[in-house]
């Protein structure tokens, strides 16, 4: 008798879990902005914050001979710079973004003055 009651409780708990999960999935489908990675500054996209501060103070170039050396920016941003084509951001708050662009013979972002 006791085992039957435990099975019933497990079935009810599983049913409630599935109902809650489906409600969450439906809510995100109707309003995609509920997804945390989209709420945090549209990770991976240029930001409206992008401005003159989108310069590179740590341009790093590889050891190839000129003019074949490739350069990249080692700076960390709180958004993806508008001039950056490829950007990787963490999901932390605030996000830490790195421009992964590589260009031949020069830094991909404007050097900081």
C-alpha cells in the first residue's frame, strides 16, 4: 500500500515538473528576450555603447616576417566593438568581450591615442 502512494507522489511531481517546463519553453517562444544571453547586451553583437572608447591599447602581432604578420587586439571590452567583425563574450555580468579579428600588418581596431 505504501509503495503505491510513493509511486503516485512521484508521478504527480513529474507531471508538475513537465507542466512548469513546458510553460517556460512557451514563454520564451513568445518573448525571446527572456533568454538571459539576449538580455545581456545581445552578446556577440555590436552595441549602442560602441563609441570612441572602442580602441585597442594591446595590439598583439605574431612572429611572421613583415608584411605577413597577423595582429589582433588583446583588450577586454564590456560589449562588442562596432568595428569588430568577430567577437566572443562571456555570459558573466557584466560580459567580458574579446575581438577575435586578425588583420595582416596592422591592428584590427583603431589604436588608442
